[in-house]
C-alpha cells in the first residue's frame, strides 16, 4: 500500500498560519500608510522651504489601512510642501507661522513661553462620507505636541520642526464636527529659512491676507 502524496493535515495548518502571519507582517510592517516624511535639516536649504504632513491613525483610514486609501477615493498622502503648486509663506515670527499651498492653509501659534496654543489650525480639502469637504483641524486643550524653532542661517530667518496632535476636526464651512478621526491626527513637518515678518493679521486662511510665493 503506497503512502499518500498529499501533505499531512498538520503541515497544511502550519502553512496556513505562516501565510497569515506573513500577510499581517506585510500589511502592518511593509505597508504603513502615512509614513512620516523626511525632516528638513535647519540651515540646509538655499531659500524658504517647508514640508507638512498629516499622519492619520490606522482607525482613521478605510478598513484600518489594510488597503491603500486611494481605493476609497482618499489621498494616499495628506500634506503639502514648498514644492507644491501655489506654495506661499504668510506671517513668520516667534509667535506665529503661516504656510499655504493649493487647497491648504496652516497656522502655527506659540504663546509667550514658546508653547503651542489651541489657536493652531490646518485647513484642507478631504473626501469624507463620499463628499469633498473643506476640513479644519485643531489641537485639544491642553495641546499635545511641540514646535521647535531656531535661527541657524541668521537672526532674520527661522527654521524648525513640529509634531502636534490634532484632536478636533470640523467642516470648515458649517463648523459641524465630523466625528473623525477616532483618534488624534498628528501634524508633522519642518521648515527652513523662513524670513521673519509679522504683519499681525488674523489667519490668512480665513481673510485672504496677501502671502509671499515660495520660489520654485
């Protein structure tokens, strides 16, 4: 009587478990949505530069990020940079930095002690519940996160980086809370050689204050 050439049941079970573990390792290790972008080293740029990213928690992505967000008509990457279309710099000072690009407006606000305040906000367009919305996100109170600034290229310029939790998001038009995400977003970014200048205006995102375009 010949032995069966089919794999034994324990081997089949072991192979299934190994394939499952490999799939999880790929989804949660190799494929990691919203991976932080590189930080700009202070003083390394030839002119004004910045990069800004919003990092979503996995539960804030469709199916927990198991599949690429673009399959659900969401951007694979949420953010903008000085190389983005319409990139511009508004007010720049120790207490306030304003950055913008096509569809994005960011206002970073520090108090007299250098701590990030709840007035910090970012406004952007986002596909939510099958509708493109203008979304405004702000940190909680107290604010979780920090903004670090230096002047490596001279007293007339600022460089720095930031990581700030955004606890609240709302429809920028109606003020209605979106109930998204289920956990805080992280506002991550850095900037280099922004020329100091503080006109003292409210957020240009709302008032259309003239901004200085960033050279390509």
